[in-house]
């Protein structure tokens, strides 16, 4: 065997595992089918701006341990995620807070806002929400649902809100303060210089092969290492034995604009149903850029089909049942570690990926 570990995927999970294994004297080979490292957190320098190539990534965590860990590899700025919603040109603050309620209804106090929501909740006469639409109305009333949730959510998932499960929106942030910070976590920011630099440091001194599809060279690659860390789609690993797991995909249209400031915010969500994209990202605002030009990305949700990039697992009962069958197979594998969002069919934030990778490292080496 040439290597102790073959790591399939040069994203955050694979890179953290490779770094920790390398630190312990293990020889690793990291492969990725793309032509770059970093997976979906890859950032590319365009016009001096670090462009988040696969959608906005804002690092946030409540864990001191994870924050200290990631700060070994980058200095983080003070960026605070404060997206805004654009509904036919009307601008509202997200998450839903007193600024939102004031703009929508003219209310100035939390009690007035709560009274307005309660009125609308009673009018809708929903006691036990059975779908996303009913759940949203019971949380924030009909006005907010119609303007700021319905169109965006139906574009995002490609289904009527009445067909979507209630749990998707149960943790919707609603605040009766004038706080525009989307996350409640203690630590938040963007790495100065982009995310690619973090992955470069994690993989320093480790053998990497890009443009390498694991499934095209499966037998040869598996023979090259004692153990495999697999971060790809779990159903694909098992040749879709129990059928395909479903995802939502995304398409990105990125362009340079000959202006210093296109929209005044890093993230603007388009919540009407007519606009085909869900949001526009203006990348320079993640790092308070002062460049003469700007780079924007329109984000278009797509139905996923085999061969597309899978972004969001559709964790409904049907898919979760299929995943559990694959998980049973994975648990029986002796020399293979499954990790990351695709191999565990779970949507992860970045801090959760790092935490999961460190747990796998602990299990493997301690």
C-alpha cells in the first residue's frame, strides 16, 4: 500500500481529516473530481475580490473549541450576516425583527408587533400546522408569509409550500428586537483572504490529485491505501442499490459589474415568485472591499438529477428511509469512514462539518 488513507473529496471534512492524520504521521492521498481543492467553500480571486464560487459561506459557531481550531488557519474579520429581503422593490430586514415589523405595519414596540401577528394567526384559524404554509402563518402571520416566505421557499424547494413539511420552517428566527444579526452564535466572520487559504494550509505537504473521479478509477484507488475516508454521495458509493437519494441543486450566474457597489449588502434575497433567482450575492461586502468594480452572483435553485451538483438533501420521510438502508451498509464497512454532508445525507454548516471531522479523527486515532 502506498498510503495509509485515501481521502475522497478535498472539501472541509476531508481536508480536516487529512490534516489531523498527517499530523499523526499517516501518509494521505486526497483526491477530488473538481479542478480545485476546497469543495463548496472554494473562493476564487476575481478583480481582487474573493468570490464564493458555490454560494455564500459565513462562518459562525457557538463552540470555543471549533472557533479556536479554525483560527489556527486564518484570521477572521468581523463580518456579521445581515441579509435583506427584496419583495418587488420593497426592502425588509432579515431575520424577521422589529425593523421588519415596523416597515411592514408601522408598529414601534414588541407588544404591537406581537398583537399584529396574533391577529393574523387567529384569522387564519390554524391550530395544528400540517405543512410549511400553515406553520409559517402560525409563526409570523399572513403578511410576512405572503411577502417574505412563500415565493422564496417555493423557488428554493420547487414545490408548493402546502406540499412541504412543517418542520422545515419550525426554527425560523423571529425576534422582537431591532437586531439584524441573522445568527445567534458567539463567533462569526469571514476568513481574511477567503476560504481557499484555509484548505491550502490544511493540505500542506499532503499528496493531492485533482480532476480525479473516484468511480472511474475505483479499484485502483482503493488498492492504493489501507483505509478510505469517503465524502461523496453515499448512494453512489453503493451503486444506488436502494435507489437515488433526492437533492435540490443550484445554478450560479456570476458577473463583474463596472460599479463600486451594486446592491449595498452581501446578500439580498428575492422573495417574490416572479424573479427566477432566490438571491444575489455581492462578494466584496463579505470583506468590506473598496475595489473599483464588484462581482455579483445570482443563485438559481434547480431540480437535481444524476450528474448535477447535489446541494440540499431532501430529508423527507421517503428519502430518510432510503438513507437509513445505506447507513446500515456503511456501518458494516470495516476500512471505510463515511463523512461530510453527502456521505451522511445531512445539511451541515461549516462548524458542524469541522466538528464531525474531528469526532471521526478522535474515533480513529484516540
